[in-house]
C-alpha cells in the first residue's frame, strides 16, 4: 500500500497484515498531529511576529509536532496493531485504524491541556 493510498481508504478496504494496521494508524497520527501543531504554530506566529525571539517559537512547535508521533506514536501504533492482530480472527476495517490514529492526537491534546502531568 503506497503512502497516498493510506489517505484514500474506503470502508471496503480491509487490513490483514500487522504492518498495514501499524502504518495506517501511525500515518494518521502523524497527519492529525501535524495539522494541530501547524494550526497552533500559525496562531503563535501571528501573535508573536513582532517579538525579537518569539517569532522563532513556531519552528519549535512544528518540531515537537513531528517528534511526538515519531517517538511515542511509533510505539503506541505498533502496540495497537499487535493487539488488534492477535485478538481479531477476521480482517480489520480501515476506519478503525484511522480513528485510532486521530484518537491518539486527541488524547495528546487532552493530556497537554489538563493538569495530569503536573501532579506526577
């Protein structure tokens, strides 16, 4: 399955292999994380464009937007694919992997806006 085919999945597409489940959930996590971080980087750029050093903050936001999915996203998507592949006897619908990939971004947003990490 090519990179661009991942974003054009239909409900008829079934995932049989562990690598397909991992790749689709990981790429959707990357895409949704990049969209969220690009939106926040554009807001911070327009808010801090006249600041001497603050105008470089959006670059750091975009770097963090890639580092999160590359580190934690690879591991959690691989665990998701492993668990789904070992538990299901039939094929997995492609939309479940898409929902899991976007759900990882929503969980990341929730944890970053909550005070859970401050209590640790």
